[in-house]
C-alpha cells in the first residue's frame, strides 16, 4: 500500500467478504466504492425497489463517511447506475430521497442506465467521491 493511500476499515461484518474496500482515502479525497443496497447483516434489501434501495445506499454511504468524521455534505461527485428505465415520477421520488440525505447540498452527479448489476435484484448502485479538507482523518 502506498503511504498516502489508506483503506476505510470495514464497519459491517460482511464487508471483508467482498473485494472492494468500502472507501479509499488518497490526499484530500475519499473514494467510495459502488454501494450495493445491503443492510448491516449483508442482506440485499428491497429487491427491485428503486426508492427503497436508494435509501439503503445513502444510509450506507453516510455510515462509511462517518467512519472518518465526514458527512454527506463532503460528497462532491456521485455516479448512480440504474437497471430500470427512469420515468419522470421515478426521478422525482429519487430526488426526494436524495434531499433527505443531502439537504440543500448538491454534488455533481451523473446517472447511467446499465443492463445489470452485481445481483439481479439490484436496480441501483451508487459510487461517490468526497472531499476531506486537510487530508486523511
């Protein structure tokens, strides 16, 4: 491991079973891996439910950030991957969930429709980049 790059340690027992680290800190940034909609026991929640899965993912992201004393307001970039076509109503509902977690903070973002994700029941996965003023915490 390079001296200035550190892995965010696992907070849930199931994290060590997957190859990607929950997050990696490098300089003033934390890179969050794509977050699946898993609960604390490592179970996929809300199969096929875009909004339920997004809520779980944002809660997981908040937990990973908190391990280094950061909050959702530190996220500067997100990419969301969807397996379902996004309707106007879906987008509005997803935006409402996002606002509950981010308040008025609006990181740069992109959404991409993909044909599949890690598990067939997953309809969304989100990765992110957070800014850590002053570097590693």
